[in-house]
C-alpha cells in the first residue's frame, strides 16, 4: 500500500491545504480523502485563505450539498476557521510560517502567542 502524497507548503494556501487535509483525514481512511481531494481543493477554491476565510454561512450549506466534498459540517467549518486564523496570524506576524518555525533566513522574533489553537 502506498502512502499519501505530501504537500510541501510554500504559500498560505499550501499551509491551509495541509491543515485541511489533516482535518478531513481525521477519523477517515486517507485513501478516501485522497480520492476526493481534487474536488475538495476545487470546492475550497484552491484553499486561498483570504477567499476561504470570507465564506459566508450559506456557502457552508452549499458545501454540505456538494458531492465533491466530504460533507461533514464540523470539518468544513474548521477549514474556514483555520483560514481565518492563518490570515490573522500572517497579518499579525508579517508571515504565517514564522509562527511555527523561524529559520535563519527569517530574522523575525518568535511570537509569544499560543498557536496551538489553529489545529
């Protein structure tokens, strides 16, 4: 059996996609999620955090009726909330990745906020 492909985050959309895939795989076979993933990515508009973060409640209802998506309201809402958090952390710290793993390339100070709530 082959392991699922990994996403290497390079943008905010990539980070949201990685987190969302983990959320959707929770309690499910990764093969099921992997097969549906192209449709999920399309339904969430490429996981652009700005777009996903601004989805109104009626879009959640639409996603609940979308056969491309694993129709679990809590997972859909978690994806939207994670997008809102990514967007807010990126703005607050001038870069989302720095909130998790500062590198030698980045000279920014490690944030003092609690970032565990994102997951």
